[in-house]
C-alpha cells in the first residue's frame, strides 16, 4: 500500500507546509534522505497552545501537539521530495519539549510523533529518536519535532 493510500485509510489529511519563521527551509533532500527543519504544531497557521509542558500545557495535550508536528514534518518532506509516495520510511526523530523544571516525561510526549509515524509507515516507521527537555522553544511552542525520512 502506498503512503498516500495509507494516509487516506487512516483519515489523515496532511496540512499545508508551514512557512519558515526564520532563515531556513522546511526540508532538504540529500542523498537518500529528506531532513526536515524543526516543525512546530501549527494548525491553520497558528500554535494551538504556548507555554511549558507540566505547567501551562498538560502532557496529553503536548503528545497531541507532537503528533501534529510529525504530520507537519511529513508534509514538508513530501513537498521537498516531490510527493508523499516518494517517502519510504523514517530514520530518526528529534523531539524537543519545552518543560517545566519538574516535568520528566519528555519521551511520553514525543511518543505522539513516533506513534503516528508508525501508524503511517508500519515497520518502516520504526526509528532512532531523541526526546529532550528544553527551557524554551521558538514562539513559546510547547513542542518541536524534526524528522529524517528515507526516500523510496
């Protein structure tokens, strides 16, 4: 089954590629990979929440935002690669969580990204990963995710 067919089966519509908020491009193709820039959980051009996870943002909501980040990353990668069906799998996910100093479940938050990529790509969605707590993220976003995708 193609990636586009799998997305349709899951009822997932990829969002438009988010415009960069600084001096970078959303994704770059190099060799057999597509590297995305860090993606924020933009929905219809706006962040759904701001603040620190464990304080202003609860962990379950942040997990949903990480999922949105991953879908934004897939949209950026597909745009750079010439279509979503040119993406064969996931190599690595880097997840960043703006965390209250007492919050320690960054891995649970970034599971939102990992799980949706697994739903889409199956075994080809298994990946190496980092889930890191940060004192702040751009635009006071609670979550940011970058992905290295494997080209078909």
